[in-house]
């Protein structure tokens, strides 16, 4: 089965054959994974072990790896074809909500309402499971809402920050 995966706006073509062999952009990869919980996995890749949290959110995925949060989307061949024929991929445009991938404590908020942000810019630092996790903006835009502050405890899936469409000309209003 073929998949097109977009992680932080970078596309990867992933093919998994019937024997479980994995090709990424046509290159073979030595990958094995073991589910450890509902969204927690142990991944062995190139003889290195990684613990990963993968959460589905609306029509997207969030991957927490080594304390960094990656936003992505996975489409199989049929879903990709449908998206292309209807004029766009799911999740493009509109507001982007940055949600807490797990319960934790807000260490810092790095943005303010009205601030212009770039894709990949850290907006919140969340401490969870004794690790500080940088939560980043999934796209360029303007901060519409900040729903948390430093020292606040949050539950999983709480909307922390909302990023809206970039202002005309890329400048923030105000």
C-alpha cells in the first residue's frame, strides 16, 4: 500500500509491501515498531530505538519524538486522489489549533495575540513525563488566541493557541 505523508510541510512517499518491507521516497528502510499503548510506540529504525507518541487529530496527525512535536497528514492513494480532485488537501486553510498532546504543565508561552508566526516556530513549551516539549506552529499565520499561561496545568487535547490566516502582505495588524 502506498501513502503520501506530509510532516511539517515536507512530503514523503511511503510504500509498505505485503511482507512488511518499507520504502520511503523509493529508498528501503529497516523499520520495526511495537505498540506500547493506545498512542505510544517503540520504533526500531537503523538499529536505533525511539519512543514515539502518535495522535490523530481531526484530519491530521501529531507525532511527539525526542521532545519535539511534528504536525502531519497521512493519505493513502485513494484519499490523495480524492483530495486532489476536490481542490485541496484536508486541513489546508482556516484556523490551526495547537492542542496539548498529553496532560502536562505549561512552562512558557512564546507568543502573544496578534503576533505573526512562521511554520515551525515554537509557541508553547509543555512539561510532561519529566520532559520539556516544544509545541510549534503548523503553519505561517497570526496568533488569534492564547488560552494558557505559564504554570497552568492542562489536560490532553486542550487547545493552547489558535493560529489564523496570515495578514495581507504578511504583516500583523496592530
